[in-house]
C-alpha cells in the first residue's frame, strides 16, 4: 500500500468516526472541523493530506512547525499551533500560525500580538484550559478561574482574535467525565464571551466523547497518519 493510500484509509476512518459521533450526539457534522496533527510526520504527508481535502493541520513544536509551514506554504492550509508555548518563541509562532490553541497565561499575549501585527495577519486564539485537578504536577493549561483575565488580555490585544477554548483530557481519567467538566467551564465562558464559540477537544482515542460534549474542533494525529516515530 502506498503512503497516500494508507493516509487516505486513515482519513476516511476518522471522518466516519466524526460523522457517527455527530449523529449519536444529534449534531450537524458541519459543526465539527478536523485538524490533522502532523507533528513528527514529514512535509510530504502534509501534501498528501492537502490533496485529500484536509484544510487544517496542527503542530506542537515551534522549530518543526515553522519549517513545515514554510515548506508547505503553497498549499494554503490553516496552521494550528497546539503545543506548549515559550514566551520567547511566541512572536515567531504568531508569524506562521493562523490559530494558536495553547494560550494559557497572560505573558504570551504581548509577544503573540507583536508577531501577528508584524506578519500583517490576525491570529485566532484559543485559551487552553486545564482539566487536571488543582495542584497536579505538569499541569498544562490555565486554571478555569483564571480564564476571565486571560480572555480580557487577548480580547484587548491588536492582531489577536479570541475564538474559544482548548483542552486535553487528563491521563488516567475517563475522558467523558473530563469533557463533561469542560462543557460546564465553556458554558460559563460563553456567557461572558458569546462570540468565542470554538471548542478544540478530542484526539485519536477520545474524539467521540469530545463531540458528545460540544467540541467544534478535534485534533487527530495517529488515527489518520499511524503511529508517530518515537523520537526525532
Ligand atoms: C499530539 C497531539 C494530538 C494528537 O494526538 P493523537 O492521539 O495522535 O490523535 C492532539 N492534541 C495535542 C495537544 C497533541 O499534542
């Protein structure tokens, strides 16, 4: 089987899963966008995905993302940055990323705004909310009670547009429980920011649960592209 056939098969399976999850949840499949996570996979795979009609791709490491976005600039894709962000890299990320999903602290807002403004484009921002219990180690994402201030900072920044929330289900917890909690955080958030309707949640292993709890974007890597190479 050629790589293109392999990727086509993976993509068809994931699209079917998304459609079935939408049916089960009584939602219109057009409400859910697929972001294919291409981290660790080569630019050649990104080209295959674009040929198969994928419009949105996600990356989690700045150097790899920057190089791949440049190599694939002719494809007209929407690049999502979904990884942990260092404040000294944030301006550079905002130059090539169209959507930054992992904004979790106010310190990132200034450099993101500067990068977006310098690049002459608007960057869509999702706030990453932590679903870990308070005090957990290696917590990634903002605590739910810090979202309001973070959202205000993004909304006030030039070059940035607040689009919604992003989350990752914690390891070791039933994703249905975690995403139910996320849905409650989101509904409170929407009362203050009704325009920020995006909810990025769900990966290869749990996209059905995320769709059941209102995800508008699922970020899927291995179920489309196969197992990632271990190290790079
Ligand atoms: C890698 C990654 C994904 C995709 O994970 P899969 O299990 O391969 O679908 C989704 N979201 C984030 C934040 C990631 O880092």
